[in-house]
C-alpha cells in the first residue's frame, strides 16, 4: 500500500505533465492553480483543527468528569452537626448497667427541651428527625465510656440527619412544595431556629475518615474500606512482588531462549489483557469454591489482585533488567562471581528503581480494581474496619460501588468524596513512582 | 497456633542458618579450606529447613477445608444424609453453626456435625503444626550432617534459587490454566443442564426465572444472543467515540504539535487511562445519563435512564488514551524517509498524513483498535453501573441493553451457590468472554508484530 501512495500524491499535485522538448512554463499565478493551492492548504488546516479539537474534546471531557466529581463531592468533606444539652436522666439509666438504659427517650426529651413550645407528641417525634437516627447510640457510647455522666447535663455534638444536612448545604431546595421534599415546613422552621441560636455547626467531616460504613449517610465513612484496601494491597504486594521479580529474573537472565520461554512470554502478555472480571471468576471458582477460603476477605481479594498485577510487575522488571548494560554482568563474571551472584549482587540492585516504579504502578491499578472484588464478595455491608486479612471487609472501589447504588441523597455526595479520596491515593502513588524514577533511575 | 507456625517457619530456618554458618567457620579452624563461603552453608541449611515445611503448611491449609467438609458430611447419619438435597447448603449451615453464627433452629444432626467439625479442625491444625515442625527439623538435621569443607554449598543454594524462580515463572502459566480449567469445568456443568446451542443461539435471556425450584431450568431462558448483541452495541458506541478522538489526537500530537504542547498534552490524555473504571461508572450515572436524557427530551427522543449510549460513550472516553497511544506508536514507527519523500513531492502535511502515513501505519492502528475492542468487551464496572440488567434484542442506542460482563456480575453477586444453572451460566458467559478477548488480543498482537517487521 505504501509504495503506491507517492504516485497518488504526485498525480494530485498536477506536476506529472512533462513535455519532451521544451517544458511549458507552469503558471503559478493562474486562478485555477491558486484555487487549488488554497483548497489544499485549507484541507491541511482542517486536519489540524480536527486534531486540535479532538484533544480539546478529550480535555473538556476530563474537565467535566473531574468537575462533576468535585462539585458533588466537596460537600461531603464537611458535615452539619447539632449541639445541644442532654440530661442523662438517672431514672432511665441504671448506673450498674448503663448500656441497657433507655437512651432513645433521653435523647428525645432532651432535644424536645430545646423547643419548650413544642408540646404535641407528634411534633416532638418529628422534631427528633433533625438528629441522626443513631443519636441514642452516640449518647449511649459516651455514657458507657464515662458512667459518671449519669444524672448530669452533657453538651453533645452529633451529626444532623441526612435530610437536614442536605438542606443546610443547599442541595435540597427550600422553595419547592412541601410534599416534594423530605423535610416539612415546620421542621425547616425548627432547624432555622437552631441555626439562629448557633447550635448548628458545619465542621470538617472527620467521620468520613474514621468511621466505617453505615446505613445512614451522615454517619458513613471510609475507614473500613481504606483498611480493607490496605490489607488487600498488602497481600497483593507480598505475593506479586517476589514472585514477579523471580519470574522476570528467570525469563530475562536464566531461561534458555526456546519454546518454553516463548510459551511463558506469550502467556504473560495475554494474561495482562484478560478482562478483570475473568480473574474474579477464577477467584470465585478456585480460591472460594475449591480451596474453601473465607469469602469477602482481603486475603482472597489480595490473592486475586496479585494474579492480575503479576504480568505488570513481570513486564516492568524485565524492561528494568534489560536496561542494565551487559558490561556490568561481564565485569562481575570476570572477577569470578557466579551467575546467581551477578544477578543478586549487581543486576537486581541496579534495576531496583525501575522495578519499584513498575510495582507501584501495578499496585495503583490494583487499588482501583473493582470487578474481581465484587465477585469474591468484598461488597458486603460491614460496619467496622477489618482486624486482619481473614475478616470480612470492603475495599475503596467496592465501597464506592455500594454507595453509588444507595438511594439516599447523601450518598451521592459521599460517593464523589470517596472517589476523590481514591484518586488522591492514586495520585500519591503515581507521584512516588515518578519521583523514584527521576531520582534513582540511571541511564547508561 | 499461628505463633508456633511462625516460629517453625521463620525461627527454625534462621536458627539453622546461624548454626550452619558457625559450623562452617569452625571447619575452617581445622586448617582445611571451604569450597563455599560460610553464608552459603547457612543458606543451604535454612532453605531446606524452611521451604519444604512452608510448602507443606500452604498445601495443608489449602486442602484442609475441602477434606474436612467431605469428612463431616460423610459422618452425618445415613438417613439424614440421604434426605439432603443440597450438600453445599448443609455444609454451609454446619460451618456457620461451628463458627457460632446460629440462625433459627439447626437440626440436632447439624449441631453434632458442627461440634465434630470444630474438634476435627483443632486436631487438624495441631497436627499441621506437628508435621511442619517434623519436616523442618528433619531438613535441619539431614542438611547439617552433610556440611563439610568440600561441600559445594553455593551450588546447592543456587540450584534451590533456580528452582524457586522456575516455580514463580510457572505461576503465570498456572493462572492461565486455572482460568481456563475453572471456566471450562463450570461451563461443562452448565451445558449439562442447558444445551450449548440453546445458550449460543437462543434469543431469550431470563436467567432469574430458573432460580424457582418448581421450574425446570433452561429451554429458552438461557439464550445469550441478546446479551451478546447488547455487548456489541455498547462496544460499537464506545469505538465510535474513541476511535476518531483517539486517532485524530494522535495525528495532531505526532505530526503537528510543538514538542512543548506534546509534552503537556500526552500525559494529560494518559490520566484518563489511570482513572479506575468504577469512577467512570459513577460519572456515567451521575452526569452523562441525565444529560443525555435531557438532551433527548429537547430533540424529542425517548432516552432510557440507563441507555446504551450513556454507558458506551463513557466507555469510549475511557478507551481514548488506549487508541491514541497505540496509534501514536504506529505513526511514530513510520520511517522518516517516507515523510521526507512525500514532502519533496510537494505534498502538504495533511496530504502526507492521509495518503502516506495512515496507509503505512494502518496495521498498527488496526491492532490498537482491536486491542481497544477487546478492552471494551471485557470492561465491567462502567456497564454494571450504567447499563441495564434486562436483555433486549435491540440495536437502538437510546434503549437500555445488557452486556456479558453485567450478567456475570449480577448473576454472581451475593451468591455462593454453585449448583444452580443461574450461577453456572455466569461461567458459561465468562468462557465466551475469555475466548473472544483472547482471540482479539492474539489477532491484534499478530498484526502489530507483522507490521513492525516490515520497517525494522
């Protein structure tokens, strides 16, 4: 195809007519020629503009993606709290066993005491909707931790319920008819009173980083997912790093080139392109089904991720090993080192920055991987961070998936915030990789 | 118990290393010279103390679960066992009772079995520790007795290292084999219930129906053609978005852009490749799908909330960097002499690109596009979040369609039961997915390689 194209090009240029004796003078200024010139240059500019606008479109799409995530997510980094005085009524809590007290009533009465003019029991109940539904447990935990609070008045700060959090943040519009929102006019009036009294604060949302998942968006946090991801990545690293390096060293330095090494090589390249959900099927059938390992655990998740990361690490390690010049190997062999000593003492240390860079990039991919973790059940609803690799857990991307599927309004913003946190981790990892490459990579 | 294990698997080899090294040093004291450095003697003993014991423990842990399950099931009273329809359900119940998670009223036989399971588990664990300790000690004693000044410890250690490296490189092959075997094995079980031609050519996909126990599975409810069709529709939309944008930006970056612009634009495009797919999925649900719906009402089109267009176009966005970097490579690999020749004939840049470079780079670009198609087919999270669940025979991009990967995930989420055709169907789909992406990848790599040879 390529050998015909110059002919096509020259035919178009109109320079093919050559006279035998006296070449006719080509009139460069003929209107016909100028038109053709102009048209060809326009075509040139057009292609340039198409290219530029393709890049512009891609950039615009990135901007919309990031923009929409930031626009919905930033609100979850703060959380509306309400502060009020709770009277821990000794009649309702037994000092010998404080955890059995009727905290629901304590909280309701204390909160109702903020509005002495609200006496109707139905209104009082609808008043408690302002607080998070977990309010009794928040107070209970404080009292259990410090039983001397019984009989005292305690200032308690707790999140407001999601509906009011959204109201305070302006997500829920106030000017729609009452029937179309979750909060009624009365509740809004009470809430505004609280705002006027200064009982409503909007501090930084530490719960997002220290709490685990919850059914209530105002309480849900990422701690469980972060710890789960950490354990899964730890398992993934502990398996894929040594195995990947060993396999790459074998293929690059020891294996005789032949059929077997070709099979291995093709295999690794193909493994790198296998869809991630297929790895999930492998984990489900082999690790869970055949070996009976516990479901939903970072151990199994990490093992599946390790198999996925292995090709990345092997390929990166091989190219890092290739970059070490043969003179180093020859010099070491020349002073009497064995082949293993050459690799362990000289080649591997020199290749290490490249290997580490590749490994970090592989780990970053593993951190964002979702589908295989869904198949092995790391999308369970778990309200406490896992204590080890054998406990049920979620991971950051699966937590994002769970929240994205939750119908409550507050979870939309939480999902975006979780994505921002995940992307933050990814950027940090990639930065480390870039710095590593810049600082330590040697060129020979 | 894990403390003992750690002690055996790490402490004993360490002790062996130190002892053997001291022994080797002591041997030099006798006036004879060592063949290998003392460290190699130590490493030799440590390797044979630690590695067999570790392998034994890993194997034991892997096999203990299934073996105990079978033993416990076999130990159930005969009449109880015969009445059981579903073996794995009973085993799961025994497990949860043994772990202290009791739901409802388990049968007395189950309680007894759970107690047996607990005792057997602790017996098995302790015997594992004992066996590991025995193996480690045996290795220690035998290898230490072989140490001598002339002993070629370095060679032995290097043999062990080579062996370990071979094992590690075989893991990649084992992974492929594991994928293939598990997919084929479960698919065979699936095709035993649903004939394969029903699956591949049937037009009706309603896997949820088969879960009802009063209904015979198969016969029309596992025809995967609508699922395949949906996958193709979404992949085509993705490619229609990604190919022009990716190719045009690659052309601009290689042929028109200044080095400075290129240095900024190329990594920025590659950001797209680093974003996790779950993020794209949420972006599709949060922004793209509602936007398309609103745009649809303006034009007077009825766009489904989880339309193929939304999922496909976001997938296209994800694939852009893929296509652009592969086309970039292909264009850059065209020899400079061809550009120069074209310019010498008076062609403009765009004429050179369209008539010389693109035809020359076409195989490379085609390879890249094929790789991108395989990515689009295998992509999971975007479609799980943004595409539909119900299989429809439609080519309408504004309608909701489902894909192979969506079905795999929805059939398997929250389901550990392997016996129903519903979950087995997921493995059948997985096999189709694996084979088709594999073929695409092999084909793409072939094309790219063949083309590369032409110019090098």
